[in-house]
C-alpha cells in the first residue's frame, strides 16, 4: 500500500511543473512548487507520503466545512434562504449575479456564498464564529488547530474585492453580521493551518456522512455538502472533475484538496475513505495540478467514481 | 412492490396541481396535467404504474442520449473540443456566453451545446443523424421508435431563438453541419416519442454503464454523461436536485425524467436500476413537479443518493 | 416673458401626476409631488415661477459639477486615466462593468464614476473635498451654501451598494482616497441644498463655457462636461432626451434638472441661457416628469436643440 | 481655403500609420492604408483634397441614412416601437441585451438596430428596400449610385453573427421582414459605393436639417438622427468623440466618416457645412484614425463643437 502510494505520488509530482504557486498574497507565494503529498485514511488505517509535515492553509477548502457547521446550527431550510446550492459558470469572485436586488449567492463555494455562510456561523464576534470551526477541527483531529496570522494579515490587506461582495450582500439582506465581522471571519477561516493528514481526516468525516465517534452531524447536511463539492467544489473545472474523476472534492488556492470516497476499496483500505492532498503548484483555475492528476489515476485504477 | 409504487405515485400525483403543462408549442399544451406515471426496472424485472400507455416526446431528455452517441462516434477528446462539460447558472436557452468569439458551449445539456452535439451525430442529412439515435433506441427498446411529426412541426415553427444560437455557433466554428441541418436534427430528436417504460430502459442503460447485451458503449463516456446529468440535468434546479435527491437525472419540458441508480436496492429490485417518470405538469424551471417529488421520496426511503 | 413661463410651468405641472417622489430615503419622500418650479437666466436677467423658495438637494446634478472641478484641478488627461467618458446602457448604480480588473468607470455620471471623481477632489478629508464644491458654489451664487444633514444621514445609512462600488474601484486602483472618505464626500455632495434659481445660475456657468466674472474654468473642460450631460446626463433616458430635446442637461432623483442653452433666444433672453428646474415627481428612470415635459415644449417652441 | 485643407489633410495623414485597414472581409483589406481624403461643402461651394476619386463602401455610415428614411416612411413614434435611441457601452455586434424576450435593440447604430431598421424600409424584397436608399442618394447626389457586389458577396459570406442577431430580433418580434431579406438588405446597404464628395453632400443634408432643394425630410427626424450620431455614431469612442470633438458624426469600418456642422464658419464656408472623410486605416474601435485627428484639429481651430 505504502509503495503504491509512493509510486502514484511520484508520478503525479512530475506534473507540478505545469502549475504555479499562487502569488496574490506573499504568504502563499513562499510555498515550494515541487511539494506534493497525499494521505489516504479509512476508519482504521492511514497512509501518507510526501512532505507530510508541511503546514499549509485551508483556503477555499474551509468553505464546505463552514457551510456544514452553519447548516448544523441553522438547519438546511434557513440556510437555503440565504444561499442557493446551484452551480454557476462565473468565476469564484464574481459579483455579477448579486447585483439585482434580492439575489442570493448562487452557492457557498463561491466567495459571495462563503462570506454569507461565514456571517451565519454561531457567535457574535469573528473570534466566536471562527471558534466554531476551530473547535470542530480540534475535536475531529484531536490536536490544537491555529490560524496562520501572517497569511491572514496578507489576505486582510488585499480584501477589497471581497469587501465589495460583502457590501452587496449586506445591501441585499444576505449578511447576518457586519461587513468587517464577516470579512474577518471569512479570511481567518481561510487561514486555518493543517497538514495533509488533517485533510484526510476531514475528508473521512464527509465520507462517513458526519457519523464520527466524537462528532455527529445530520447526514442530510453532509449530502448537501458533498453535492456542493461535486457540482462546484473544483472552481471552474468542477464539471470536468465530476466527469473525469467523479468524486466529491474541494480545492483551495494553497494547493489543498479533500476528496471523499463513500464506498469502494483502495487495496487494504475500505470505504468510507478520506483523501487529503497538498500540492501548491496550481493550474489556471486554482486546483493543485498534481492533486487532480493523482485523483484521476487513483479513481481510474480503483473504479471509485460515484457514477 | 407494485403496491408501494402505486402508493408513492398517488402521493406524488397530488403535487401536479403545483405545476403547469408547457404551452410554448401547441403539441405540448394538449397533455393532461393530472397524468403521472413511473416505471422502475432492473436487469430482470420491471414495475410500472400510472398512465403507462401514454406516448410523449423526449424533449431535453434526448440531450444526454445524443451526447453519448456523438461521443461514441468521435471520442471524448474530440467532443471536448466542441463542447465543455461545465455547469452554468444561465438559463437553458442563453446566448450570452457564446458571444465572445471562440467560446464553446458550456455543456451539452443547454440548447447551445445540444445543437452542437446534434450537428456532430454521424451522417450527412438530418435524417441520417436522427437515424443514429432512432436505431440506438430501437435496438435498446426492441420496438419501433418514431418522431411525433406534429410536435416537430410546432417546434420547427417557433425555432428562431434556437436558430440564433446555431448561427453564433457556426460563426464561432462550433457547428459540424449547416444551421438548418443542425436545427432540424435537434428538433426531430426532441420530438422522438416514447412511453414511461421506454424511459426506464434508457435509464437502465446509463445505470449499467453502457454494458447491455445488445449494445455496448465505453464506460468512460457513460460516466461523463452521468456527471452531466448530475451537474446540469435538471435545468436551473440541477444543484438543488443533486443536493436533495442525489441521482444523475435528465428532465424535459414534456414532463419526462430519467433517473439512474447505480447501486442500492428498491425492495426486490437490485441496482443497477433505471427509473422513468412522466408528469407533464412542470415547475417554473421546467421539471415535472410530481417526478421530482417522487424521486425525493424514493431516494430518502431507500437511501439511494450517490453522496 | 413671466406670463409665458407661468403658462408653460402650469401646463407641465399637470404631468406631475405621472411621476412619483423618490422614496429610497425618507428625506426625499417628504417632498411635495405637486411642486414644480423653473428659473431661466441669461447674463442680465432672470425669470422664475413656481415654488421658487423651496430648498432641495442636488443629488446627481452635483456629478457634473464635481467632475468639472476635479478636472480643473487634475487636467483632463489625468481625469481620463481614472474615468472614461463613454455612455453605457447599464443602470446608474451598476457594478457589472467594473468587475474585470483594471476597468475604469464608464463615465462620471454613473455612481461608480462619480465616486471616483469625489475621491479626486482636492483636499485630504471629506470636509476638504466637499469644501472645494461648496466654495465654487458660494462664489458663483454669492450666498452661503450648506449640506442638508438629514438627507446626508439618510443617504449614509443606506449606502451599502455604493460602498460595494467603492471597494471594487479601490481594488482596481480607481480611487484616490479611502472608501469611507470617498463615500462620505460623494454623499455630502449629493446632499448640497439649493433653490431653482441656484440651479439656473449653475446651468448658466456651463452655458457660458466656464467664463464667469467671478470664476473661470478652461472651456475644454466645460465642453467635456456638457458632452457628458448630453450623452449620459438624464439616466437611462439620456438618448431619448438628446433625440427629442437636444440640450446638455443633468438630472437628480430629488427632481432637480439643469439644462444648458449655448445660443438662441427665449423671448427677451439671449443665449447663453441657464435653466434650472425642480419637480420632485420623477419617472421610472429618475427624471422629473414635469421638468422633461417643460424642456421638450420650450426647445420646440424656440428651436433650442443643439442639433 | 484649399491650401488650409491640404495642410490639415497632410498633417492628419501622418497618423494613418497608427491604424490598420479592416481585414474581416477581403474586399476591405485591399484598401490603401495611406489614403486620406476630405471634402468640405456648404450650400454654395465645395473643397476637397486627397485621393478624392477613390470609391469606397459606406459600411456603418449607411445606418443613419437608412434610419432617417425608415423614419420618414413610418414616423418616429412607430420607429421607437421597434428600436430605442439609447447609447450602450456594448460592442457594435453585441447580442447580450437582446436576449430577454421583448427587448428592442438599444439604438439603430449597432448592428441589431440597423438590421431592424433595414427590415422596416419600404418595399417587399431586398431590392425594393435597398432601392429606397439608392433613390434617395441618387436624387441627392445627382449621379448613379451602385452597390459594390464583391464587397456585398464578401459580407454575405461571413454574416453568421448578423444572422444570429436577426433571428433573435425575429423571435422577439422586432423584424418587419424575413431574416434573409433583412440580412441581404442590410449588407447591400453597407456595400453602397461613394466618394468623399458624396459623403460631404450627405453630411450637408443632415446639416441642413433635411431641407434640400430636391428632397425634404421632417426636421424632427433629422434631429433624432443627429442625436444618434452624437451619442452613438463613432462606435465605442462615441463618448470621447462627443467630448473632444463635439460634432454629430457617423463612421464605418471602411474608413468613411460623415460629420455635420450646423452653424459656424470654416474660412469662406458658412454653416450649414457637410464634411466627408475617407481614411481606411482605422483604430481598434473602428474609426478612421486620420479622420478623427482631422476633425479634432478642425473643430478646435474653428470652434465648431455643438457644446
């Protein structure tokens, strides 16, 4: 198993040269483009290979976690009043569809929807809201989870486009907190630091439909979350990822990806299986090049597509 | 089993009053809004209930069939040069994204993509191209399959918006036939007549990944087709259908739906299972109201979601 | 002359019932929909009729004044680096065209352009920037000019859409001040209070190409300003106003309009003539119904169109 | 006078190297990029300089002529039911704003509006409709006027984008003829051949408000036509042309421009003055580089702006 993983990782690592590390904030630009690591885990065992000790930020991967936790607090019906779950061909930071009054964000995987979701996390202050996510992660991962303050500061200093989105949301009644509160919450969430094993554990929680020995979340919420991952989790390649890979997955510009295998087997691992990947060289839409390559090969070899 | 089906159908039939029969062409407007019928089939057995003898036209359901057959002929790589597989939040007949030169249609489930696909079917004339689909259906269904000429004529007489789409496609190099050829092919395909049992057999072919005793199509094409159904098969409710039902499905404005169950069981039926539904009272986005209601209840009861 | 004005005003006043007072902020909603007053002035004489003592806020009328003063300070070349002078069919508060990075606002008559212009007024604080406009008006009108604080507060409390615009401008590099600074400046400018005679004097300054005994501004700037009034001064009816009236004019949602007659005669008045109008009942695009009616009749009677 | 013209033309000719001849059809690509000719005419005299014998096609210059003649036939009220007169920031061949049902074209200077106008010309066949324009031109110019068949054929062979526009117009009820009829009419109109002196005579007809010894057209129609030239006559630089030149003008991709001087004087010429220009090297928005340069210099020197 470890050997297989090693082989697949090293093959996929060769594709990192086709990607580039995100540079819109300095903190991301410092990542090593040649890094690539993967962790596969089922309930019993875990296999990891690559630069597995590297810490990186969740970035957009957190969007599906915060949606799940906000839905756990408010219920799906109330969530749907604030954010739709429809895919859109627009770019992740688009404002266009928000313009006409009373248009809710199309889904929680684009920035607009994620900012709305951030504003709906329980608690009054950004610290409270972020604590909801940190506590969930610490309980799940059984370790201390922290925010990378340098990344957060970088993000915060170049957040004007997101502030514009937040003001439109507020003007249209789709923000449950002040603009600064929502923006600080959202950007702190993006800056949460994890390892690739942590990603795999998070993915496993989705694969298990939210039924973990330490935390339980309503399976209906998990199904919506995984549908969002499949239909809009991989930026503007979500459709192609669904068609040619076929797993619920969520990526971030840090090069992080979580992918969810509900049933099936990978050698000695038996579904539900969680997969965490980290390869900071990303393609033009924002997905880890090596990560997508690895998943495509893995799914083909073990017939893991949901279709 | 038959009793269960009867009960579920009659419960869902009550929701038909929330929908309206499509009226944009006279031929569709004649349908009976109170009709609702369902057929479930696995490899061995078939259960149907409702107005199961009624013939109706495939409308947009044919889009996924013609995509599959065109891909079978050209291969997925060449198909991807002509049409993307990304969902879009735009309406099914939108032109907007085609405007800038060299933009291929976002996916084959919107009219633009479906017209491109129609133009790519093997054969020179519309008759030849349509024959590809008719022959596939006749082989699969072991019956004669015909085009409803009255519906086709109606569609043809109000096809100017689709002709506009086709001319943009042609101008941008995404049409493999003349405009009239492509339009006639596309509209004849939409006017193919079937029963609800036929729909179930078609759905089963997708559920079996294209491995039927009489016809075989590459499983990779079937996976792409099913991904398209899940991400964009139910018009502008595709995201919500994925989230709250979670099956690959394709609807048409005639009130037809096919839904695909890869694995799982419905009483004595064992996956792969094909589901055909016909309820001409459609909601504001174009999906059969009773059909969606039925599938939601069925999936919940038997835990059939892919997620 | 006075009799003629009286007659024309009373005829146009009848059209006020076709309009409605703006209600998006309480301060505007308090205006009397039946009010309508006009002032015509050339270098020597002035004729006014109607509720000529009523004070009202400039609203969007100020946009052409602040553009002129910012251009006086920076020069037209630098202004053009920050804001284009092209008309757009979009609504006044649209964000759409700003979205792609590095797109400057289409013109200074839409909110986006006006906020950019507000940020470019000389001075550091909103108070300094607003003082530039107040000083210009006080010098021109030879009276004290103030801001209606109640209106300003109302506007400020519902400025989230404008804040969104300002953050996009800032993100794209088209703001020369902080967002709050620009918004406060812009909204204070909109809340400057005048009478209909003041409007006529302001219009005369444009008619005289900026050559007044107390203030002189480069004629090239005045020409650009008047071109902006003609191509985009009357919201989304600017084209129809140019076609059927044919005078440079700028309207505001308070019901204020300034219109500029460069040459020609109205009875004993000789061009350059400035026209001020105030009729708070506005049409669906935001222009005073009676004001537009009056100008159409006047221009026809005295053949005043620039075309 | 002739010397002055010579000097201004030669100065402006130097700017032709900043432009490029249109290449989207072969017939236009054959033009000599170094050509530049101008003709100025008032009621009594005419001065021309440059390659004044060269024949070229009207292209979009015809749009304002066919609008005027269709309005002469139908009246302005009926015209306004079919086409608005509002400028738009979209490109000349945009479809976007037509998409929603019942949206009429924004103005007759963009292709959509011009195709609607072409369909409204009196007569049943394209030949009849085109004859309306040819007869007008022959009466005005006192010479035979013909269509460049080679250019027409070129245009016709690459008209798919325009056909798409026409089909949308037809679907929305804004076409008064069949699609092929309207397209053939429109493209033949674009292919009418003239010289630069002809352009000057046409411009003079607009300057005289349609009151010519041989033809009379209602002045109200002329005013609307000139407003359209000023607000949308120079493609996506119309606003800048209004701001920095300030004359009603209409350009075509052949490098033709007509410009209208209602009052004022150019040496011994007295307004009304018509100006024809031909310089096939066009800028990125479609206007003759030398033509715009010449008009800017002329207007500045003789203070001819309407503002």
